[in-house]
C-alpha cells in the first residue's frame, strides 16, 4: 500500500476516533457514522496499532479515553469540525446559486439583447453577483478570469468547452434613403445587385439564406463593408450604406423611429447561433444557473 493510501486511511480513522471519543460509545458512534460497530472497532484498533499507543480503555460497560487519547482529541477535534464545515460550505455553494460570476459577451449583444433579460435573472437569483465584460474581443477565459463567455461564433480553441444554446432570429433592414436611391428588392434574387452589409472578416461577398414557408433561397451578396460588430452594421445601414441582416430586438428603436425599415419582410433570414463557452465542464451553481437561464431564453426564439 502506498504512503498516500496510508495517509488517507489514517485521516479517515482520525475522524472515526473523534466521533467515538465524543460519544464514548462504539455502538452509538457506529449509528452516527453509518458503519457497523465491528468495522468501527477494527478501524480504531488499526489506528492504535499504527500509532503504537492505546487511545481507549474499554470495558463491557464503558469506553474511556486514555491520557494520550485525551491529548489527541484536543488536537484533532477542532480540525475535524473545521474540515466538516468546509465540506458543508462547498456543498452548499455547489448547490445554491450565489457568489461572483464573471461573464464576457459582445458589446451590442450585451446591451440590446441580454440587457433586457438581466433584471429577470437578478430577481430570480439575488445571491449571484454579476461582473459583465462587454467587448468585441474574444476574452481569454482562463487568463482573463472569466467564468462564462457568450459568443456568436463557435470557439476554435479545443481546450475550451463550447455549447450552442440557442439562436437569434435575423431579418433584413435598410434606411429609407438607401431604398429610395437604389430601389426596394421584391425578391431575394434581386439582392446581388444591391450593396449589402454583412458580418464577418475581410471579404467582399457572403451568402445569405432566406426562407419563406417551405421555400429556401441561398443568395450570394456583396458590398463595400464586412463588419464583425452587429452595432456597427446597424449604424452603417442607418447611414444609408446598404441592406443589413440584423436581429430585430437590436434595431427595434431604429425601426420605430423610421431610421430603418424592413426589407423582404415576408422572408425569414437564417438564424444566428448563440454559444456559451467555459474553461471546464464542471461549473459552479451560479454558472449553471446563468447558462440554463440564457439557454432557456434563446432556445425558444
């Protein structure tokens, strides 16, 4: 048997010793610990054998501590109690959503889409303290101290755990000035002759998928702007620079004020996936509560 195994066994036996020392009864201690009296007696005897001293004086009627046993109880009793309190605290934390939770998400996603959901989350979980990092950069979860990241693209880092939790509905919008100057497309097939503003890296074209009832159209679009920030896409569309694919919640105020109008409203654009990224599959109760809350909101969209 390895020394580690012996040390582990000794620590367990010390817990048993403390229980017997306090109750002065092997039978009662066995009930408290969920062990048989024979097993408990054998383990305490093993501890005495290993230490080379007698810890209890046993008779048929009484169990009394020896002087060495009294000193051991004085030194170990508080340690055992503290260890139990630590374990109970960890178990409570694991099952009760509370404490600080650090979450990273894109700026516009956080402001326009998550922002309206946060009051409901706060009321449901008053014990969770949220520290929100809104950035267009993909934060380093481990190095940056983040617990959870919400992203609109799957992580390419294989050391992280990525899970798709739902979708964002998308639709086409443009400024009235753009449509007045360039005309309003009547069908998806007319989009290639328009300036389109699309999300992504440095490229001159993209493919948009549109659906109406059971009909799907895949259309190759192009334009002067490809952008990795949804808010900027909305701003460029409001400036009359092209047709954009946007999340309706994000541009609700621009539509109500007339700065943007729907384009091809009878056609539904391809939904944008929402991902949650964590450094590990093992999560705190606070992180699990947040992930489940967000997943429930976006899975129904």
